[in-house]
C-alpha cells in the first residue's frame, strides 16, 4: 500500500473518531438531562419516537414539548428534565432542558445556547412588585439540534399554541413584546418546524449572547440562575403562582390581556458572539 493511501486512511479514521467524540458529547446524559429517568425513558418508548425518521422524530418531540408541556413558571431554571415533565409546564429554560433530554434520549444530538433577555418581554405575565424584583436582564436559552445535515435553532416551543392564540386574538400589532413574546411577526411567528428552518418566539428581546454550551448543566455552573437568596424564596413561594394564574386565565379566556409595556425589539445578528455566527458549526 502506498504512502499516499496510508495517509488518506489515517485522515479518514481521524475524521471518523472526531465525529464520534463530538456525537458522544451532544448525546451525553447529564444531571439535568436525565433521560434514563423512568418517566422520561417510558415516555420515549411509549411514543415510539426512536422508530421515526430523524426529522419526523425531532418534530414530534418538538410539538410534544411545545403543546403538551404548557407555558408556565417552575421553581427554578435549573430543574432536571424529569422534574419539568412532572410539573407539566415550563418556560424557555426548563422546557428547553426537557426538549434536550427527550431528543438526546431518542438519539438526536443537541446543544444549549444561553442568552440574556430584556425582562420587559414578560410584562403582562409579571406585574407589580414581582416585575420590580426581577433583574433587568434575565437568563434565556434556546436549543440547537442536529437534524442530520445541519444544526437548527429551536426556540418556538416555549409557548403552547392555545396561550399564544389567545394573545393573538387580543392584540393586532405585528411588532409585539410582552406576555412572554418578542417577535416582529406576531400574527404568524416561526413556531412550526418544517424540518430545515429555525423557530423563534422570544429572540427579538435578546440583549446578550453567552455562547454555546454542551449542556444546561455547564451553563448554570458558569452563569447561575435568574434569582437567588430571598428573591428566589419569594419567587418560588408566591410570585410564580401568581404568574401561572395570569397565564392560565389568559389561556382559558377568563382574563383579557392589557397592552404590555413595549420593549425595543433587537437585531440579534448584531449581538451574537463570534463562536455563534460566521463559523462552520461543529458536526456530530
């Protein structure tokens, strides 16, 4: 065998080994992404998600998290996926953790992308003293998923459709920021996944890019959660229950939303870190 052929074989082997290592990283179970938990593994088996083609598998799990796990506020951002599933509701960070766990458990590589977002995006759900207690910039995230050919961004799973539809019935503006929404296309936002495109519902209130992480565990270890100490105690015991009541009243048509405080919608491309744009993404 010639030297050239040996070099080519070595390069192919190195490429395969690298891809396998990357694939392992983005499929790894973590403390928060606990997809071997009985409730999560049973759900994956019950739904027969692993038997579906890759894109259909992603979309079916995406729609499950979007609509079967209602929009709402959990005790903290850094809950385990199994705890979010048990709650049956969540927000960007907690629903994202569950989405990552279900996808990885079904053999789909995922990454965590962390951000800071303008708290005014939640005005209407968060009111009064609770709004004052919240930091001006709160932690936000979306999930990046390998669909077999490229990485896609999934953020449109955060709001369940019945809740979003009630907001759309109440407001006519195309540029909308409030009640957990931040989009320049409010009447027809990119929340359905077509197998190739990105989905969004809150990205236009993002003010800071924290970068891409292998897991939510890595992100929270470095950046922490939104609230700590006394503020966290008040949020867990009182504030989040009022917020969830507001969301449910809107969803069930028992409450007519009021026009929220308007926040400036951002151009996210100008905020992304170099590692998040302009480079060929790492492939599994």
